[in-house]
C-alpha cells in the first residue's frame, strides 16, 4: 500500500463518493460518506482487523473521490458507479438485474395486467417489485382469475370483435375483445384488481359486498353471483394470510443471517395487516461483511428507483448509514420510515423472518451437491427453491379409447420409480386431453392433501399452453400451491403460467435436457399402460368372435386359464373341462385360435 498520510489529510470533509483502486487501476470498492475524510481514513486505520477491510487496505494503491451536494446525490452516484464497475468488495444481489413488478396499463380503454422489469412514466400502475419471478407469476394468474382482467397485448377496438381465446374458456379473462363484458364493468374489475394488489382488503370487501347487494336488488342475479364468488375468494385470501390488525399501514419486514461468505435475506410483505407475500434468497458476499452492511446494500438496491415503497421498512439490524436512503426518499416525495422493532409484535415478526432465513441458509448448504440442471432450472423458472422432487404427467389414448394417465417422479434429477403412478381415466368420455390432464391432477393431489403427503417442488405437464392451463386451473381449485410448467413436443417449447411466450432455452441447456427426460419418461410410462390395456381388450374380443361364446363363457375361460395365450396352448380336452364349454365348442375354440396369428 502506498497511501500516505498527506493524501488522507487532503481529502475534503464533505459528503460524497470515494473510489478505491489497486495498482492496475482496477476498482476495488466504491463507498459513500457524510464525511469523505473520516470514512476513507477508517479504511486505513492500524487497528483494522475485519478480513475484508484488511484485504482492501493491502490492495489499495489509489483513491478518487467525488463531492456531491446532498446525501441523496451521493446514494444515486454510488449506485450508478457500482453498476458500472461491479467492484469485488461491494455487496451485490442481482447482477444488475431489476426485480419484476406487476403493471396495470390504466391508460388503455381495456387495461391489461403484465409482468415487467421496466418501469415507465406512462400512466400505468406498478405493484411490487417482487424478488421471486415465480411468485409474481402466481399473483398475476390469481388476480386474472379473480377479476377477469386480460394479460394479452391485443389492441381492442369496438369496430372489430375477436373470437375469445383460451383464457376466456378457462375463466382467466372476461374477453372484452369479444364484448363479453361492457367497458364500465370491466373498468370496475380493474379498479378492484388495483385495490387487491395494494392490499386494501377491507375496502375491497366493502365495495364488493355493496356491489353484490345492488345487483341482487336490480335482479341481475348472474352478475351478483359472479361478484359473490369474487367476494368469497377475497375473504378466503384474507383469512388465510392475516397477520394482525394491530399493524397499521404497509410494511416490508426484512432480516438477514450470515454464515461464512453466504447471506440469506428474508423479506415479508405486510399490506393492511395481512401477510400477502414473502421472498428469500441466498447470495455470496465479500468475506467479513456484517448484517448491517448486507441490509444496507439490499435496501439500496431493492428500493432504488422504485415507486411503490411501503410506509415502514422494518429491519432486523440497525443501519449505520440510513440517512442516505432517508434523504433520497424525501427527495423523491416518498414517505417511508426505516426502523427496527419497537413493539413485541414487531419483534415477533423479525424473529420469524430470521428463523426462515436460517432455515433457507441451512437448506442451501445441504443442497450444494445438487446437479447443475436443478440449480439452472430454479434460476430460469424463478423458483423459490431447488426442485429436488419433480413430477411429470402425461395422458394417452386412441380415439378416446383406453384413456390413461401417468405420473413419474424424479428425485435430485434421477428417476424414482417408487413415486410412479398410473391412472385409468374414468370421468372423461371421448377425446379431451385437457379434461384428462385435469382428472389426473385432481386425483393425484387431492389424495396427497387428504393423506398429508409431501408435494413435489415442480410439476411438469407433457403438452402445450392449453394443457398447462388445465393443470394450473385444477391446482387452484384444490388450493394447492405448486409451480407447474409444460413442455410441447414439436419444438421443445417450455411454457410458464403468466408468460405470453415460451421460454427461450438453448438445446445445450442442462435444465432443458432434464425437462425432456422427465417428459419422455412420463410419455413412455403412459404409452406402455395404454398398450397394455388395448392388448388386453383386443385379446378379450377374440373370444367374442367365436360362435357360441357369450360373456359368461368368456369369463369362465379367462378365469380358468388366466390369459388368451394359455387358452391358445390348451388342448381340446382341457378346454372342454371348463364349465359351460361343450366338447364341440372346445373344438371350435381350439381351431379358431390356432388359425389366428399371435
């Protein structure tokens, strides 16, 4: 290190940003400070013992600084410089990716709901952001089903009516493009959707209850029933996710646990006294990082440049430099308070957050030996955890006959035949693959729920978007929270609920290879069961072709010999010993089966 005392003495005692560089002029660390002189000096104190500070101290050969007019400007500048240089000793969470949010395009005549990572000043409402891509898709899908708001990019014109798409058929859209709903009613549904996403559950319940009573009084019973179902669904969500009415306003509860060079950040979303969501993820951090440093980096990157910031951000550890964020909030007109627990209830929430973070970190350490395909799959799909258990479902039939379903299980990326199940389709007549998928999903997961069995981490359906929608609809009816995707055979396209287009996966992707393996195994298992039933039915029908054999005699023969092959090998005398079978009939059976090709 060549940093001398004279250089440190000449650093201004002002607010700003400093940059530490090594001998090759590479950026090591970027920081902000109320006093550049004091903060930079702290890096080079003789008493420095923290491992990260020791490394920074040993490698630093040059210092640059930029004075700013305020703490908010320092925060903005620091954030931009970290994005530009990605210094090795700064804590980064998302590799410069933004978190997804839900967008409701209010400027359109018939607004739509989308998942987006880009926030624009376009008159739309944005809700989020969400750290879990899978979580936001599930919220979007549930909101669509509840309020009938479209998620397509079609331009709707009153002069041009369209044919309703699959989303309308499965109850995911009210089809304004086909005039299945008038503009006023649709706009009312959109406003209710926004209340739901804001967490204004009480206000929404009151509004829905009033609308239902008004429609009933006007004898519009069909519309009243729709609103009633919507009201019941909202109440169900409220009852299941309630935290406490003692809590006021909107709150994000955030805590972190560190072990070695890994940190787990757990975040709870509390809206209007309800726990409406949670996210957690594990990140690699520079050695020697402390919980306050991890939380500060997370807060800055989580809320920087965002619009929907809750009124309270409750943290597990006190931030030493919270003033930078507070000043930036004020400059943006954001009224949010960063605090640590002040009551027993808040302390309980923080304890719960930390317990979840601890469990997640433990799971992460256990799962380090998991195959690359599974970790890649988790990242691509935005899952909350590695899909250790994957179940695959397929159906098979010819012309609706001998229709069957199969379920295969993969554990840690390998076949687990103990988890294989096969289903003879009972409730579907004719050719209807979507209904068959629904039946298999219903029978499988209803039984798991009743028996208290463990749900898989991911469900894969063999088929396209329609098959996926059918499976997801049945899971929602069962109230089963289970990530579900599908893969189509022709182009190996992977469909995810809430995404307009299939995922763009390269052929060399380990995740795609695994999905194809699961799909192919489910298909093989279904085909084999279907063939077995078809052969069994065909062999039984051979006896029906013999004059003089009815249902009773056929049953007697199959009961005595067990199969067509054994009947074929029997002598006339052996056949004649079967009840109801005469010697002349035995002779006809013997000659008929000998003439038939096996």
